[in-house]
């Protein structure tokens, strides 16, 4: 949650969304997106709406992106 605060993201009403996104994306990918948001905030990059909207947009893109399966998984399912 400290990454969210540092990134200037409003957690309150979005808490459940962030919890679900973390479960779907897995912790490592979710934390990567938070780190990007934090970097944007610390570097002073302005979002079109606000930092929260920018992060939500990134999360939605990540959830919708296809996941590449490891080669070993693909070969064992034949």
C-alpha cells in the first residue's frame, strides 16, 4: 500500500479493485505496475486525468493482455 500512496493513487474507494487486480495479476506483476506508477509520480509525469486513473488503465491493459505460457507447459499438454 505504501507504493500506492507514493504513486499518488487514491486507495479508499478503489481498494477492492486493487485487491482483485493483485489476485488476478499475481503479486510480482501487480507490484511492477505500482512501481511504474510510483516512478511516473516521482519523475513528475502528468496523467491525463489523475494518477489513480492512469494506474487503473495500466491494470486493465495488463489483465486483458494474453499471458505467455512457459515452453515446458505447452509441450506437456499434448
